[in-house]
C-alpha cells in the first residue's frame, strides 16, 4: 500500500503545532487589503499576525480573500506525487467557495500526468476550525492504518456529524457577505442582538437563532453542543476565534463546566475566514448527531 499525504488549506485555522505533529501539509491562501497590500496566509501567521490583521479591520481597513486556482493546486501537489506519495486533500466547504471545484479540475489534470498515483479531494462541507478538526481526523484515521480509500470513504460518510456553532461580534461583516440585510445589521447592532449561525448540511452559513448580548450568545453555543454531542468523554472540543482570546477562554470554561469532554483546544482564525466574519467571531466544534441542534 502506497503512502499518502494529508493536505488541507489555510482556511483550516488550526494551530501549527497540531498540524506539524500530525504531518498535515497546508496550502497557503492569498489575502488582499483594500489599500493594495497582498500577502499569503500560512498557519504560522508568518506574513501578517492575527493581532495586526484584526487591528487593521477594526480601524476600517477592509480585505478580501482569493480562492486557490487550479494551477496553484498543481504546483503544490506535484512534488508530493513525484515523491511517490498519493494525496488526500481536505478542502474548504463548496457551499462557501469555488475552491473545491478548482481542486477537482487540478486533480483531473494531475491524474493524467501521474496515472499511477491516487489523488482525492474531499469536500469537507466544513469551515475554519471545523475544517481543521476534519483534517486532524483524517490524520488520525491514517495513523490507525486506514488506506487512502478507506479514509476517503470514512470522511465522506461522517462529515455531517461535525457540528459548527458560532456567533459574531459585529453584524457589519455578515451584512457585507449577504448573511443579514442592512436593516437587520443596523437594528441588531443598536439592540445588541447577536446572531447564532451554523455550517449546515450544504456547507453554508444560515442564521438559526439570535440572542441579546454576547454572554448569552456564548451560552447558546454550549447549549446547542450539549444537544448534539455524542460520547463527549472521548472528544477534544475546539474553539476558534478572531482576536477575542479572553472570550474564547470564557467559552472554554463554560464548556468544561457543562460538557464532560477530554479537553478544549483554542485556535486562532486567520485572515482568509476573518475577512468575512470580522473581529470577535467565535466558534465551537464537536462531533455529534448532526449539524443542526434539534
């Protein structure tokens, strides 16, 4: 059985030490500031620290992200395939980007160049830290001895069991992305309304609830997780945030008080996802019965 490489992209928003320890390679992604600056985002934030980036957004400097092109995929995967390894790529949700389609185009071309190699792209239907958790699970599956085909099948069969629950601090960014209307953003901000969103079965981001105030929104994330989580004592839960570490720590404390999990790990959301959610975005991820809390 040929060895294979687990790959994901910079929207995984997972801590670099976990990615390195589990031998997960990450494709960097491009972010452009509206003032003309362009940089590649890597999980170690080598080109633009999280604190600096979110400080720029807070000052009113906007940014936009760029999807990975087929050629960039080809350039990244070619050395791996030339080394004799197959590729299992965990991709950002097709419900939020055309990145998955680009990866499929690249893999069709690569398959012609490397007919002896296996090259699979998995539409994770996940986002930010959820994609990172999904990539980690792919690495754990490999470590347990799963073949690339077995791993691919497991990921496709179980991706909708990974719950993503999150809230944001500023409705402006959801308005910018079309998630809420201008009126909803203005009224919601004035009344301190905080939306609760999920990543659904199509990998999209519907608003499913609203709370009054930030503390209430964090409690709602925990309550939703309590309803859907399965075998919490066997799980490490993950919290991702955009430069609101103190609140992430508060959420971690709430989780540990309510859910008997093994541990809670906090990760930082990078500028690719942060461009669309803004500062004070906070997420909670767990494996459970499904994406939607009943």
